[in-house]
C-alpha cells in the first residue's frame, strides 16, 4: 500500500484500537451507539408518556439531552478530543458553531425588527361592538 507515506500511518490500525489519537475500537462505537439509543429514548419518553415529568420541564429536558447527545456523537463517532492532533478539527467545529449561532440570532433579530416596523392598518383587527355596526352596515333594504 503506497498511501501510508502520504499521511504517516496505515489504515490497518483504525478499528483495532491500537491506532493513534482519534482512532476508536468497536467497543467505543458500541458504547456510543448504546448511549445514543438511551439518550433518544430518554428524550422521547417524557413526550410520549404525559405526566412523567412536569410539563414545564419537558422542553428543558429535551434540550439538555440533545446537547449531551451532540457530545456523545462528537467523541464516540467523530473522534474529537482535546489531543493536540485534533486541535484544527476542534477549531473548525467551533467556527461552524459560531457561524450557525450568528445565522440563527441574526435571522431572529431581522424577523423581530421586520415585525416591529411593519405598517399596521388603521382599522382594528377585531371590530368592537359599536365599530362593527358602523363599519359594516349590512345589505341595503332598498334592493
């Protein structure tokens, strides 16, 4: 195999667990899969079985479980770690998160400003009892 010279190691050790930083064994994939299934079921259960937790906690619980599952995927499947070899991967991931954050916050800010600065009609959306009679006199009896 001529490709090991391109990046310094062969791909034969990637799965066996004896490879360098960022390489995982089948056991690590199994743990990641099991944690992903457990976290998914833990997020679905309060929604599918009402009364498991207070209704006001459901959104917060799902959000926390989603963040934990993101970290499980990053560590177990994408092999991100604090190792110096992974530094550029972590920096690229951080930049991607920053861009997504800017896009979401910017979009929400623009939509809020558009909503606040829209011209509203002079007529109220729901006519009052006196305004309803004046605004819509009904069919004319002469016809």
